[in-house]
C-alpha cells in the first residue's frame, strides 16, 4: 500500500449531473443554482441568510468589512489556525490581538480573552470584536464567547471553515456570533472547487455582504451603478451546482468521515507516543482533518520521514500564525509569545484523511505508526 492521498474530494455522478445541467443553460453566474445552494447552506447552519462567495477567505473579508471594522480597531483571535482567519483582519488594517489556546482542544481560550479585556489603556479601547475558529471541526467554547462578547459589547465572528456539520450543545457550527463562514476548498467537508458562504441572521449584514461581493451594487441598483467600494467575490453557477450536490449528500459524507475517524481512534488507541484528537463534552465533530499530537515534539521529523518512506503523506498542521515572517515584521511577534500554541504547532501532524479511505488503509497507517514505537523511545 503506497501513495495514499493526504485529502481527497468525494465526487459522484450527482455532482457531474448538476454541473452539466448548468452548462445546458445560458446562466453561468447569478442564477438559480446559487440561490438553491444558499438556501441549503443557511439550513445547515440554521441561519436566516446565506451569501455565497468565491472563497472562505473572501467571506471572512466581507464580514470584517460589513461589520464596519477598520483602521484603529483591534480584534481578539487565535494564533493557531489557517492564516486566512487572521489575514482577513489585516486586509482592513484591523490589528489582530492573539490570545493563546487550550492545550487539549486547540481552540481559543476564553479565560485568556477575559484577561486581554481586563487590561486598561488605549489597546483595550480599540478592541471591537472576537474572531474564533472551530479548529479541525472542533467547536470553540461558544457559550463562553457569546457571554464575553455580550458583556463587553464586542462583535463576534465564527470562522467555521473547518466545522460544517459540527455542533455544540445541539447548535450547529456556523450559527454562532454576528456572522460566520463555511469554506469549500477541496479538502473541506464539502467542496465547490473554490467557494465559501457568509452566514448571518442580520438583515443589514446580509444586505451589506451581498453588496460587497457584487462590486458594491445596491439591492435595487442597475448593473453599472455602484453605491460603495465592493469586490467581485461572486460564486459561479457551476461551483454552486457542485455545492448543491454535495449538500444533498451531506449526511452520507459526514457519516463516511466519522467512520474513518473512528477507525483511526481505534487503531491509535494503544500507541504510547501520541495523543489522538480530544473530544469536548457536548460537541459533535464533523471531522475536517485527523490530527494527532506527538508527546515529544522532537519526534515529529522522524515520524514524518518514517511514514513518507512507507507511502504515507503527513503535514504539520498548523504552524503558528504569529511566527509567520510578515507577522513578525509588522507586529514584532517572537517565539515565546504564545507558548501553548507554539508547543501544539510543533507537535501536531495531520494524517491522511478522506471520505473514501478504507479500513485497510487506516489500519496500514496505524500499523506503521505502531511499528515505530520501539525506535522512538
Ligand atoms: C480553509 C480555511 C479558510 C479559508 O477558506 P478558503 O476557501 O480556502 O479561502 C479560513 N479559515 C480556516 C480556519 C480554514 O481552514
């Protein structure tokens, strides 16, 4: 067994059928497929409004702008994430204020947010919001975050790019905060090739998001009348068709992911040098990736090399955002600033994970990890 993919989309005849259906019409943008996709996405997150956009990153940018955040403002967020959750603030010259994460869930730590808000002075006054990420599909502590945002009058943004189908205490990810996004790059729970969606219950935010994605047109504008600075962040009918077919199959897709994760949980249970993903009480996880943590970060290179030689690709997930060169340069971040994030980032590893992975493939990966135990100790 060799050359397992790290991730893979799950595309069937239904996806091909709906994309072909669009191609048999003259409407390739701004048509019924996008509307259908938006209705389905809104239903998954139990939101009033869904606005399809060209990527998850575009969706985050739209939210930051639609909330009126800009130069001089600061937003509290996590340094342990895919870079887009922080870059979306930089696009609008909003300062990211990182706080460290929880060592078990890898999500932003609400207690540290409270600490950051307790400090006085000009920085405190500039903090206007919290942007939290459901990392690897694991819901952040939304009940806490909502209470903090409420108490301090802060905007709350959910980056649920990795958590479509997850829930916390029965509430779906994508339903928390003023607005949220899903993202549909091919390694996410569902894909449109490229794509994203903005989710909100606010009529005003929804209208602003629709305008921003569509070159700043107003709801009743002529095609060449623009009422504000906007972008072309539209999703095409072709992409939306792919998304409709994927959302029709959502329960099937999520069940397959849960099965693969369960095989991993079982197969890795007795391997002493690593920790499988933690489960949070009350959380249902839809599995974006399967990320293990090595108890000794010094082992990671050896583990990666060993697996690579046996046809198993892995990837360190995620490097700390504050240590990226342009963040260091712009904000003066350095090693030691967020020790939990740095320790986690140095010791985590994403294993091959996709819907159609077989039990034999998962067992193969687990066996290779098991076989390495002796030589690591
Ligand atoms: C994938 C991802 C995004 C961005 O989505 P794109 O569609 O790739 O732009 C944002 N945030 C997180 C946490 C992600 O994993």
